[in-house]
C-alpha cells in the first residue's frame, strides 16, 4: 500500500536530493570519529579505553537529546528543525578550535557531544522523510540510497583526514613524536573544522529556503488501536529501537576500532583503515538499492545481514593476523593495500551492517500515524549503542589485553538483530 504522504507529494526527487546532501554530511561528521580516535589517543596521551570516549560523547547525545529534539520538531516542524540541527552542528565544529589550541580532551568531548546533538535533530527529522515519501515496500531501498551517500562520505573522510592532517608525518605514535610535533598536529585540526562550520552554515540556507515539503502525520494512516496511547505500546517499535542499539553498537565497533586494532598490529596509516569498513558498507547499500524490494524483502535483507555478521565476527576472532588468504581473494587483484585476514573480517562487518538500518526503520515505524515523530525519536535513541557498545569493547580489551577476542561482543548484537528479523518485527501486542 502506498503511504498517503507519498500520494500527497508525488514528486519526491527534490526532497531526496536535499535529504541526500544531509546524509552525506551525517556520514562525513560521523565517520570522522574513526580517524579522530587514534589521532586524539596520541595528542591527548590516552589509552584505548579513554580514546573510545570519543564515540561515547558523540553517540550518547542521541540518547540524551532524542526526545527533547522530538518536542522541538513538534513546535518548529521538520523543515525548520533540520535547519536548527545544522546550526547546532556548526557550533560544535567551532568548539573544535579551542579544543585543538589547548589539546584538551574534555573540550574535544564537548565539541563531539554538540555535533551529536545537532545530528540528533537532523536524524529524527530526515529518516521519516525518506520512509514516507514513497511506497513503504520500497522504503529500505530509499534508505539504502541515503546510506550509500552516507557511507561514501565514510570512505572519503578517513582518506581526506590522513592526506590533510598526516600527509608528511609517516607512521606516527606517542613514542616517535616530540611535544612540539604533537602541538603542531593538534593545530592542524583548526582549519578543517572552520571549513566544516562554514559549509554547515551554508546548508542552513539550502534547507530553510528550499521547496522541501513539510511532513504532517496527524492525518496519515495508522494501524494502532485506541488502547495504544503511547509509543511503548508498540512492541515492533520498542524492539526495533533495541535492534538499532545493537546494530549501531557493532557498526561503530567495526568502523571506529579498526584503526586502533591496526595500530596494535603495527600497521601504517591506521587513520585511513575506517575507509575499508566503509567500502564494504557501500557495497552492501548497492545491493539494497538494486535488490529491495524487487528481489529481496526488507525482512530477508535483515535476516541475511544478521547471519553474515555472525560469520564475520567469528572470522575476525579466529583468523590469524599473519594470514592474508581472505584479503588476497577479496582485493589482492585491485592494487589496494592488502590487510591481514583478521582486519579484513572486521572491515567485512561493514557489508553485514549495511542493510540493517534501512530494513529496521520501515518495519518499526509501520502504522504509527501521529506517533511517528515520537517513534522516530525512540529509534534515534537506539543510536546510543554507538556510545555504550564500543566502551564495553574497550573495557573487555583493558581487562583481557586481547583486542581480537573482544570482537565477540558482536555475536550478542547480531543475535538480537536476528531475533528481530525472524520474530520481533511481527509482534503487534505485548500480550
């Protein structure tokens, strides 16, 4: 059945273009964290657990600010809310200037939290746009297009970061740099974040003065009963939020710890390793764009993603860092620098993760009607998995001294996603 919003706005190309630009910004800002973690570990003299507070500060903003931002959207509307989110992000980018000048980790965390706050309102507003501007059956395909744009930024940003910030530094580490070199490294962050603030400010005008239609969910078709008066009365939504918590947690582990893992193995240019995970995510999104819903339903895409994730976790944990068999099979012919198999399996988790977010959103938001904004906020709160799961990963590493075995935390994440794919999204009542 075609969503009424889609019928009201038959020309969805313009909204898709504008939302696509915003998703590129989401990816650029989000996946910069993977490069920042090993970078800040050096300039702020951190251990692995402390460095992973980069992800905690960024993603915990989604939990703290999701419902306040949903209330903001109810007052401002979705379009004005997105402009406000961009403004908050611009402020967060500017906070990086005093953070870099002082090399103060707490100020860096404040800047990351502010960026996450701006992204919270943008994500809360933009994902319902993508779900509701076309048929529900193809929503995962549309979100896959947005994910393709998002993760393309994730491929670019680590390479750009390495080229602009570390181009003449070689293989950096705490042991090889003097204090003056560390101070110089920190100062190199200033200009990129000034440019980011300027770009974000320009996007405010793009959103504010565009012909982007306003969303109105009060009169959209709903499938809930009169007894369902709270978003907590929708099991598929609540379980979907938990599944997103698990997904974002393992997605961030796969994307943001691969640099630390490479650093532990003594690899060069570790700040660019996130790009490998993002390349596989882009491949996964391409599959979604081509196959959903023509050849693959949203439910089956989610099921396959969970099973693939479990396989890749076992590969990461039990393969050898001295083996290059899988890596050579995958991309040895391409001229790309080949990574050890254990790192390759971490990167392959990106392939498993790609279609989870696109599949969960339409399944979880189905039939919410006037509760869509609050439901979207609850799903956005699931992004807190990106704050909690990497910290648990870091704690396991600190306790065991073995980063490779810590990736077993992914089995728990993928197991719940598998449950949601098989049964969780079908539950219509808690009774």
